[in-house]
């Protein structure tokens, strides 16, 4: 799960960097303490996590994006929980103003 959390954050950073006008600052909320810790320190214990971590660092360096990762309790992370479980109808009911695309 930890590896996939890092890949999800990598995807978000890559998306932000690929925008016509990338943001200078990017705040990512994660319910994974491991992801928050690794991205705050830019170091990890297991080599399998180096790939996504290095890719995130490279994007930050080339794009100039200042990334901050903060923890959010899983119970408060309702949007991500609904999306990760593919409960799209429930998501649309609870957050009608948010547009989601496949």
C-alpha cells in the first residue's frame, strides 16, 4: 500500500507540473503517515520506494514546484476513501460540485 500511495502522489505532482501554468506550491493531503514522513525527509528505508521518491524529487527540481505533504486522518479523508473504493455514485451525492473524470 505504501508504494501505491507514493505512486499516487507522484501522479498528482506530475499532473500539476504538466499544466500550462504549474503551481509554485502544491499541498497534498495523505492518510499515510509513511508517505508523509518519506516526503518530508526525502529519504526512505526500503529501496523499492526510491523510484517514486526520486521521480517526485526530479519533478520538483525541474518544475520548481514546492511540495508539501500533510497528514489527514483516514476518517476525515472521505473523498479519497470513496474514490479509492470506486463508490462514484456516493461520491457524486456527497460532493455534487466536484467533477470527476475517468
